[in-house]
C-alpha cells in the first residue's frame, strides 16, 4: 500500500533520505522498485548505444568514398546520444516538475525519488540542482543530439560543439561534487555501496572523466585544423613575396 508522509513525519524518519531530519512535505513512497527503475534507465540507454553504434558504422558524407568513422569516434557519438536522452528527457523532466516530484507517482518522478536516495537535494528542489539541471536540459541535451548529427554529416563545426558541450558538462559536474563536498556529503548515506558510491559518485563521475577525454580530443583536432590554416596562410604570403 502506498504511504503518504506528512510534514511532521518527514522531519523524523518518514522518508528514506538524508539527513534524516529533512522535511519533505507530502512525500509519497515509490510503488516502483529499484530494479524496475534501473532496468528502464539502462535498457533505454543500451538501446540508444546499439542504434547509434549501428548508424555510425555507415559511410559518412564528406569523408570520402568508403571511409567510415573510427571506433573511438563511434563510441564518443554513442556517449553523446545517451547524453541527449539523459539531459533532454530525464533531466528535462526534473527541471519542469521539480516542485511536485516528492508527491508525484509518474515514472520519471519515481526515478528521481529513487536517485535522491543518493542525493536528496533533488527531492527538496535545492536551488543549485534546479538551476544546474535546467541549464543542462535546455542546452546540453539538444546540443548532444546536434553533435551526433554534425559528425554523421561531417560538418566543420563538429569539434567546436564537442568542446562546448564537454566543457559545460565538466563544469557542471565539478560544481555538483564541490557544492556537496562543502556541505559535508550530508545529502546521502555516506559510504552506502549503492546510494553513495553508485548513484552519487560513479554515475556522476562519468561526466568528469569522459568530458575530460573529449575536451582533449576536441583540443587536438581544433589545434591541428588551426595549424593547417596557419600554414596555408603563410604559404600564400610566401608565394606573394616571391
């Protein structure tokens, strides 16, 4: 039976979040299990990975006949496809409905209530998380999809987009961890193998490690392109002088 927790109960142990004294008016316990929620998340992500991997295996316009994207590039695009889903749909849901998530039983609201066991800032609509997730959903979600398309059609601005989105993701993730560090990791059960280490640490650490690699990749490619452009200009100036 679904339980409804009042504000008075929420100030004690009427909810599963930390700190235990947290007040969550009108909180309703999930009727979906952790297994159902995680199965949905990883199934959709896995399907997107598979579809993107297959699509990126085709010949790419502008690369030349018979030329295809490298394995590393295809993996990067798989990452951005999943980012488009997570930023645009899941985080988009949060930035639209953060005010009613504690009492809402929609599937994505239950997903956020489950994740909040690792970071209760989401279930209390903490100002930082609302602002950060709104920027992420509005910009990095659509931009991630744009990156996939830009590489598939070999657009010249593709690495610029990759650099912008990866820098935005890295900045957001660093602020996410740092703000919680300054609060003494008070919004999770410190050391819990699932809620702290998997939900809070591992799932967010991905948005530090992978964007860092993609920033280096974009930097390298943009620097090479600028070097070629500079050499071309110098070549033209040398020809004029001769």
